[in-house]
C-alpha cells in the first residue's frame, strides 16, 4: 500500500512537470542546454585553433634558429 502511494505521487509530480506552463517546459530546457553546448563547442574550437597556431609559430621559430 505504501509503495502504491509513492508511485502515484511520482506519477503526479511528473504529470505536473510536463503540464506546467510557467517555466517547467522540457522543450525550453532542452533548447537551452543545446544552445549552451553549441556555444561551448564553438569556443572550444576557437581556443584549440589558437593553440595549434601558437604551436606552429613556435615550431617555425625553433626551426629557423637551428
């Protein structure tokens, strides 16, 4: 009996989460997380290309000096 109450409470909370129109939208959260990941990967690619550029410059410098 106690387990049935907990299961019904969990179902009720999940239902409230999906029906809530004031900020609990799952679609909004997924879009925000997707946009954050997109921006993170853009910044990561820019930083890694800068690192590759500096490594290339240092290799050229040490190649010129001997």
